[in-house]
């Protein structure tokens, strides 16, 4: 029991810097949701039921009155489809965990949780308490601060003018640095970046996420075969 508690608190401690990084763009999302006529209750419901920042920003950006439900669902699916690839990468480390425990736990998987857990699993094996420590910190802080953004949004106005939206890419750059394995890993990243940028510029909103991920995986697979 002590070991599980220690692992949980280790995960929670590791998540603290990212929780701080969550604050600015959680406030941005909450404020933007209010600008699109979301109620105070709608915001924590959205962020709690669909724990995926990218798809939530996309949904808010597409929101109209009345909303185009099929369009929003389709774009949300495309943006969240990266979780299929993330889950496949993590799957070999989850074989010893019963499905009735594993599947509900994966609801809390986001990009940051996945990156930190995968890095740790490659070193010492997958620790579910560690994963849940990270997840509880990030999930709770995301809901709380998106709600605060919705609460303060009408007072602050457009919070992106303060540069809060830059926190989103900053967090991902930090995660990428933590997963860096040397120059050999650069080619899949460059392929993913190039395809994602091209898709963002040329295709409808949302396609850049799965296409960029597939490009990176394809290049990695080709490297592994050579």
C-alpha cells in the first residue's frame, strides 16, 4: 500500500510543472467558450467529459447557434484520433493490468499524461498509481482553470492578447525535449511537422493532427525496417 501511495504522489509531483503550464491555456479556453455563448456549467461539462484540449479548442472555434453538431463531432473525432496511436504505443506496457481497471483509467490519458507515463515505463515498467497521480493532477486542474476562465472571461475580455495561448506549444516543446533520443529521432518528427503544417494550410480544420501523426509513424516504421 505504501508503495502505491508513494507512486501516486511521485506522479502528482511530476505533474505539478505541467499543471502550472495548463493554467494559461485553460483560462483561454474557458474565456473563449464564454465568448461563444457557453454557460458556466457547459464549460466544466465539456472539459470533464472530453478531456482533450486540442479538440475542445476546435469545438469552441466551430460553435454556432444552433451548433453544427455533425461537423463538431467529426472534427473532434479527427483531433482526438491521435489517442488511438498513443494508446497503441502504450499498449505493450499495459498487458498485466486487468481490462476492467485499464479501460476506465485510459479515459484520463492526454498528451502530457501519455508522454510522462511512456517515458517512465520505458525505464522501470508501467506504474498505474504513477499514471493516476499524473492524471488526477492534470484532469482536476484542467477542469478548475477552464471554469475560472469561463468565470473571468467576460471581465478580462480576449485573454490571448496577454500571450496566454503561447503556453500550449510551450508545454509540448518541453515534452518533446524529455522524449529526445538523439539525432536519429529527428526525421520522424520533421516528417510529422511537415505533413501537419501542409495539412493545416491546405485541408479542412482537424486533419493536420491524424495526418501528421501517421506521417511520423510511417517514417519511424521505415527506419525500423532498414
